[in-house]
C-alpha cells in the first residue's frame, strides 16, 4: 500500500470504528434498560453553550494563518509554496468558529424572544 494513503485510511477507519462502537454500546445500554424494566437513559439533546468552542476555532484559524504566513515569508527556497497559499487553510477553522458563533447568536435571540411570552 502506498505510504501516502495509509494515514487517511487509518484515520477514516478509526473514525468509522468509533462511530460503530458508540452506536453498539448505546444500543446495548438501551436494551439492558428495557430488559430490566427501567426507563431509558437520557441522551443529551442540547449542545449547551457553544461560545467557547467557537472562539477556540476562530483563534486557531487566525493563529494558523499568521503562523504559516510568517514562517513561509522567511523561507528562502523559491520552490516553496506562496505563504498565502498555505496560510489560507487557516480559514477553515476560522469559518467553522464563525458559523458556531453565528448559530449561537441566532438561537440566543430566538430564546430571548420566546422567554417573555412564556413567563
């Protein structure tokens, strides 16, 4: 097997195995609860406060962009990729964090609008 494909295959396989095992153990837990006549265990439905992971992703993206831009700017090799070509990959976690933050803002506004009407 080519060395360049081993790492993605292992990562994908590990993720797939994790999801299968998580599903199996959840099934086993529910089956045991039903057999004993106990109520089904609660599964968390709300994501809670996602501001912290959003800010971490935004900081990670910005940090990655600045670090790669700075590092590659000092590379004397002309065959190296342009600094912006590599540092632009920092936009991925940046946009993920911005999306999570935007989602929190929207749901927070909806929650505040619903709160007075239910009180």
